[in-house]
């Protein structure tokens, strides 16, 4: 639910273009070339959402294949004005580059078996089909590979993996050096020329030319990886298909190589159009019929708007070009619960709209990304009538301050008090300041209570209340005892179920444990994390602090706090572990939900002497429960320390660290749970927004 703040970057307040060119709505006949493709500008604001892109340190999410699906007719177009209409169904995109051609066969089962064997390796298979002299022929490749050398290294691996299916064929490296036979006015003409070349044993593909200075279709010949191979190819083509006028495809010339993919199902032949993006800055726009476009590699989600496929820094990039208000239908539905009050949904809609519009061209090819690095965006699946109504009711409204749209960041739960900018990005107060967010506590309503227990073995952990039976007996110090109601009941390290974390112990009915405390299940308002060992913390701190990290940590404490109580400085062994921005402590300390936390060393405790002097004690070599009155009683092989108010905790043999905190996220700006709490109390969305964004107004743009 949280917007990940990238701090220290320049804030771009320049307005980004709110209109983009779109393709003509009418679907065209298959293979027909139409000019111009860009018929009109969209009437409303649009936003560009990156799903896959290699933008270096700014954003990197890559995929070797993009699979799109539409239930209606759709089209692919380019900057040159070319537009290719395609039928309903699936289409696939890949990037051109170095590959290994594994084999070519007319037997689908042979090709399928080889592809299946390669699926279990790092050499990703691609299976194509084409018709040669009336016979269906299957071509199996692996890749892409970043360099010819890497492809060359893959040849031996591939040959060994698929040895049983090769039938004497030798895998070879292929590349993107090609010849062209010229330009054709229709796809049919290009396909006829391709068929002639294929019948002569020459590899050829029809291509939709994408460059602004090129139009129409072409036939590209070969897939050489070196200039020498390309020269040899030309000699071969001249001999086997005399009369063709051949020229070299310029390096970087953008085109869409049109092939047929036979790899959608390796158990039965199932084909789809496959488009390989070739050349520098290749770009194509896929426009649907309005029913939505499904993206298989994004968890089969379906999205409104159009999809732009391109090559950026050598990798496939996918950008969803969608009307802003429709984008917000998904964002608000993904960020908060649709069951929340309408005023809370409206507040989220205005904040999300403001954030999106303020981003400018932050991601170069896009304004935002579809993850919480920007805002959660899950396509049409997260839409809801109630959410859509909240977006529509606030259409065009944004948060502004000083005449500029506010980068209206928000987080899931502020833990009762929002953060001060100094606690997040070292900034001064203004629009963002520390304000009460008491509604955040609602996040733990209805959750289970957990028992913090100490076993006779000295192990301590947590058991959920519905697995516990309280006993009538108590320890001499007055602590309750419990047993469990089922065999092999898990005792967990923190009060929540973590499927990827092993329990610290198991209990059976009849086994007894001492109750140290009752706590709420960890949630976005109140949470526990750990225990972390010294080695784990040393590892997570390295590279994230501006100071040296000790080789071992015996003590860890918050030594400086900000206005809301969030950690500004954490010290290990008395040495400050300084970070560039205070919010970095969340990741530096093992992925904590917030920086509003306390630290408890499980192997140490502090005693206040009669003289008022505090003394730190370490270890658990005793076997006594120490009460405020000094009464002692046996409790296995762990030391339990009780405070004056009767709360207790176990001191372990070795030192580990538990983090007990509140809130989820950076805590700056709108708290989503806090907004719900205010809405429950009768506040409208404008009052909610003005509470969390100080000195701001709500304006309809």
C-alpha cells in the first residue's frame, strides 16, 4: 500500500504532456497498410505506466517474452503510420539478438521434446513454425544472449541437453545481421517473396518496418552473427535465388519480424503470431477493442488502454498507455479496501491522482511504474463499482500547494502519528508534518490475540489464542500457564503466521508453557519482527550505512528519535550506524515495516539498583523468575525478567534482537488507515486530505 520514496532526487514540477497520439479506432483488414496511423489526439489525460523496462538504477524489471491476449480484434502500429490488423487471441513479442538455433524438423513431437528438456535449464527455448514447400517445419531456438560469446558458450550446453532429439544436427549461433529484398506494399506480397526464399532453403521473414523514415513491409533474409557470415549468406542467396536485389539491413534499423510461435503449449500444437522487435529504439503500439488486453507475464492481469512494446537498452519494454481516470480505478482498488467508507476512497483517489500527475517523465519512457515504487496498479481485476464511483466523483481533483501539484505520497499506516520529513528524507516541514493519525489503530480490529509463551526447554515464542487452553495453575511469581489443544501446534517466532519461516518449537496437549504476555497479531498498526542474530544484522547493514559496521553486534539501540518518535539514529555497540536518509533503517535492519520501533536484546536486561544506577546484565545462566518484589521460582533453563507492572520477558542464552514497532511504511503524508478512521468519524475527503497535507488546497484541474 505504500509509495516507496526515492529521496534525494530532483523533483520535476514541469507538467508532462497530457495528450498522446493514438491510432485510428477502426480496425483494418489483415495485412493492409494504412497511412497515416495517427488520426487524432485523445480527448482526456493519459498516463504511461511501465510494466517491463531496463532503465538501469531508476527501474529494472525485464522479461524475455511478452504475451498479450485480446478477446476482440486488435492492431499493431508504428510511428511510420503502418498498421497491422490481427484477429482475437494471443500474440507474443521477443527481442532480437544472439540466439542458438538448436534444430529444425518437420516432426512436432521431436521439437516439443527438445524444448521441454531445455525448459528446465537456463537456456530459454523458443519454438517457431513455418511452411516450407507445403510442409510444416518447426525451428527451435534458445536465448537471447547478451553477446555472441555467451551464445557460443550455450551451444555445447544445448547440444548436450537435447542430444537425443538432434538427429545429427549441430546447434549454431544466430544473430541480427540480415539482408533485405526491398519493400512491399502488403503483407501478402512479402509472404509470397518469403515463400520463394524458403523453398530455396534460405531463411527469410516478413517484416513490418517501424522506423519513422521507412514504411511498408520488407523481407529480411538470414540471421548471421558476424559480417563474414553475412557476406557468405549473400553469396549463397545470389546463387540459389538469382535475380533478387539484395541490400544489407542497416544496423539498428527498427522492424517487427513476423513469425508464428508454436511454443504456447509443448504438449499439443498451439500457435500464435510472434513478433520479434529488431533494431535500435524499435517501438510498436498494440491497440485493443476496448475490452482490455491481458498480459500473461503480469500474473494474467487484464488492462485498459493500449500497450506499447519497445526495445530499451537492449531489453523488451512494455508500457500501458491508459486514460488517467481509468488508471485510477485500478490504483485505488489495489491500494485500499473497496469496503471502506466512500470519503476514504475519494481521499485516496485525489492523492493518487496528484501523485501520478506530479511524476512528470520520471521513468523516461513512462510517468509511473506498476509497482509500489510508484503506486500499486493491477489492471481491471482490482476495479470495483464503489471505487470507480469515488474516482468519478473527484474527477480532475488534485492536492495543490504554492500553485503546484503536491507529490501526495501516502503509506498504509502511520502507527498513530505521521512522520516528519526529517524522519524520512531529511526535509523541512511544510505540506508534510507530524499530525495525529489515531484512526490507524483500526487496522488491528478483529484480529487474533497471541500468547507469548516460555517452554520448559527455555525456548520462547508465540501461539495464537484459538490453539491455546489456559490452565488454572500459575508460577510462584503469578504468571499464568497454558497448554495447547492440538497435536504439533506451532510455536512461532513472532505473533503472525509466516509460511516461509519455520516455527521455533511445537507443542502437544499436556505440554505446559508459561505465559509472558498477550499481544495482538502483528498487523500494519502494531508489529513484532525478529529475532535477528548479530550475523544477520551485520549482513543487512553492510552497504546501507555511511559508517563502518562492526564484525559482531552485542548491543543495538535507538539513540536519536524524530518529532513523531521514529528512529533518526541507531547505534550498534555504542557506535552510530548512520544512513543517508533515516527511512533507510527499514531496509538496513532486515526489512522492518516502519522506523517507529523499539529494540529488545533477547540476551540482556537492565536492572535499576537501590542507588538509582542502571546496570546492564547479559546471559541466562540462572533459572529464576525475578519479580518486582524479588521472589524467585524455577522456570526451566531460561531467565525471565518481570517489571514492576507484572509484564515479563525471557532472557535467552545468546543475544538476538527483536523489533517492536508501530505503523507500516514511511509514514509521510496520508495514512490510508488513518483516512478510514476519519471517514468513519464523519469527516469528508477534503477534510481528510487537508489534515494529512498541511497548507494545501483541493483544486479541480
